[in-house]
């Protein structure tokens, strides 16, 4: 699809992403052009910059700007138990397989502010797997990960969290897991006691653990084909034989270079199982 950026803006965009990579080692050079353009233009307006070149200047010379820019470039919006049918499929079809392992490692890639992490912690507690599971929650946005570590969300979001949990087959009341005050819900620290939070980029970093389940949803839609191949390659190398990979509803392995390494375990919910060959 032809870009609607001007020729000058296309040059500025390439220089800007290169500057971010060289200065801060965050690599957005292979992100989807349309998505990156939209996000950069919003950032340019937010920082009151006349051009992308001015935004680049500020990023290079004002160290605090990069941390404020990252929320524009990374996925921030989620819900607990988002797409409840995905979590129901995990509960009913994947969990029985995971129960056969004496210990488990689960990687939440692109954890953002922690909604998905808390969903998994609650799911695994309800299914009796929490005490034998270690969770790895990773993201490139350190500000978002700090929110995940705090486990605090606005109270007006909790009604949706609660309904999603119910539809996912929840066996308890979501209110068992949080306390309220000052218009916010704080989820129990115990839900995060078995979690390692780490800055990790699917674009540039390597595999760091052998895992049994990886959930990476609505992240790769922002990657171009090469980065999607790289990310799935990392997941393949991280997963044990017969390990599981969960993707977002708009993501698929169908055209990925590593598709032959996986089988469709729950096709509708985009849950794949690493092959046994």
C-alpha cells in the first residue's frame, strides 16, 4: 500500500527510527509502516513539534522524552481476561496438558500494564497451578511494567474485568483478588509473587528461558513480516516440545516461516502447539 507520507516525511521517519535505535536500542525500524506513521504523527502533535525532525532532535537531546514517547509506540490498551473465549480455551483445553508437568514457566510477552499477567495468575490459582508456576512478564516499556508491578487499575474498568472473568469460566469472584480505595482497585501482591518482570524486546533480544506456554497477543500485528518471523522464531526456541503459543485474534502463523514447527491446537482462539518431530 502506498504511503501517504510526503517524501520528506518518509526520510524523517527513517532517520527518527534509526536515531531511536542507535541512542536507546529500541528498534522500531521493522514495525508496520502504517501503524508507525500513525503513532509518530500523534507523538509529534503531543510534543508540539513542527516536524518529525524536531521530534528527533528532542529525543536525542532530552533524555526524558524517550520514556514519554514509548507509550505512543507500544500497545497500551488491554483488559483483564480480554477475549474471554481465549481464556476459556486455555482453561478447558490447555490447562489439562500443563497439569502433567511438575513445574511450569509461562511467558507473557508484551505484558504492558499487566492486565494479561493478572489474568493468568488468577487462572492458574483457580486451577491449582500457581504454586508450581513461574511467570515471566516482559515489555520494552518500563513505565508500563511499573504499572504491572503495582497492579492498580481504575475502578471504572473493573466491571468489564469482572464480566470477562465470568465469561472465561472463572471459578471465584474477581473481587476476591483486589481491594478498593480512592476510585481504584489494587490487586493482591500475592498474584505477582511468582513473577519476574524484565525489559525484553522481541525485535532485538534473545531467548532467556525454556517455557511451557507463551501468550503474546496483539503485538505482532505491529510488526512487518521479517519481525514476525523473528518473534515466532524466539517463541519456537523458547517452548518445550508440545509447548503452547497463544496469539491475538487478528494474528496467525499461516504465512510465517516457522509455521511447520507448530500445529493448530485451538484454531479459533489462535492457540498453537509446538510440534513433536
